C-alpha cells in the first residue's frame, strides 16, 4: 500500500495512518479491543481450558488493518488467536464424535454446535488413556513441526528472518571481559521496554476520550514519527535482515534514537488501540541498541548484538528458554551457547533486581 499510492514518499504515512487510525477507532468501539494478545490467549486457556474461537474474525480484522496501516506491531498476536482457535475448534469436534451419539464424522464440518452440549462433554484430555499417552502425543506433534520446519529451511535456504543461519565466528577469548557490557545494556533496555509498556497503559487509561479519537491521534503521531525515521512503521520483522547489514554505518546516537522511537511506537500505539504482537518490534529495537554499542567494543559486532538482544528479550518475555529458542532461529547457530547463557544471566539479573526492590519497599 505504501509503495503503490501516487503520493510523495514523505506524505504517504499521513495519507494512510490517519484515516486508518479513524477506522481502527470505529472498529474498537464496535467490536472491542482486538486482537487478543498471546498472554490473554494463554490466560483464557489456563483459566477456562479453552479459547472462544467464535470471535476469531475480530482479531483477524483489527490485526490485519493495524498491520496494513503501518502499526509498529507484529502478526504473532492474530496468528496465535487463529492457531489456538483452530486447535480448540478441532478438539470440540473430536470430543463430540467420541462422546456424543448424535455426532458422526459426516457432521464434522457442521457450523452450528450447541454450547450446552459442549459443556456437558468430558475435557479433551479424557481422550488420552493416561498422562503419559498425552505427553507422548504432544511430543510427537512438536517433533513433526520441528522436522517440517527443518525441511523447509533446507529446501529454501535463501536469506530470511527465520532459518538455520551459519557464520564463521572468531572467538576472541582475550576480549571476553567486554561481554558484560552488552549484557548489562541489553538487560537495561529490556527493563526500559517494560517500563514504557507499563506507563503507556497507565496514561492511555487516564485519557478519558473516545477510542476513535485515541486511535486517530496515534495515526497522526505515527505519521509524524516517520519524519524522523521510517523504522517507526511496521513490526520490523522483514526489515531486520537489511537493517543489520547497514546498522554499523549508522551513527550510534541515531541507532539509539531508532530503538527508543520503535519502543514508544509499539507500546503507546498498542495502548491507544493499534494492537498486535510486540515480540518482533522489541527484537528490532534491541538489535539497534546492540549495533550502537558494538561500534565501541573490540568484540565481533554479531556477538555484541546477540548478547544484547538475548538479554533484552529474556527480560521482556520473562522466559529465557523461549527467548533462546526464538533467537537461535534468527541469529547464527554458532552463537547458540552465547544466546542461551545471556538469556539465563539476564533472567537471573531480573530476579536479583526484583528481590532487591522488594526488600527496599
């Protein structure tokens, strides 16, 4: 959309973000706050054992519009809702076929299902003979997914965001003392991201105006931010690879400006109604910070960026193992030990910091 309109490039965000902000606001007022976040989906599954997949179209609609308008959010929120919704939908039909005499395989695609009937049925876990049977089934499904992904990465080895990336790493052990710097900086930036998220939500709640005005205001602000850097737009998911190639030619100060703008663009925009995933924007912002400090350290830039991003994302997600698995598919596989150690060290640092604050309070 940004490439096809016959409008000067600097004016494009104003022609797209502002009217789309108005549309997003109207939809929020009519449909509610969508798409659901990954945390909201997991909370629903944890509390109720299911997700209401009947509202999938709301998450899809608002998620797509926010992405198309250039919002600094990722697609993972909408895809999580759609993916978990499809699994829930499939599970309901398998339960009906297994336990209801009225349901057979020829009714599998029936769209109308009685909610009362579903509530009376045993949970999906009852389809398994034992907990071991359930765990083995889940493990097999995960392995199938991993093998499928590995085959795709092997068949299509072109440079992209996800994949098994290889790079020769020059291990300079005499510079190992410097690794503490990107670790601390990455951890600090992760804390800043969470602080920004908290205060964005706080101020958005205090502003008692219509969601239409909120979303439109953010469309105006987002368009203005593009006058500083175009990286204020989108999640950064498909911008990371070209950005990494040119990051070391950008001044450290401007890289930090990009990181701060990306953080604020993601969190404030989300709080004002431009909802979506925050994982990819946070990775992009962390890469900018890592590239900035890499220009002052004698260690390999790729290692500096890896440590910074690992520490930052471990703080933001609060899950070091998940962070490591995600980043191993983004960064050179040779840096896997560095990524894993950095993520767990950052998680430990967060726990120590939290305990210290608890004692002082």
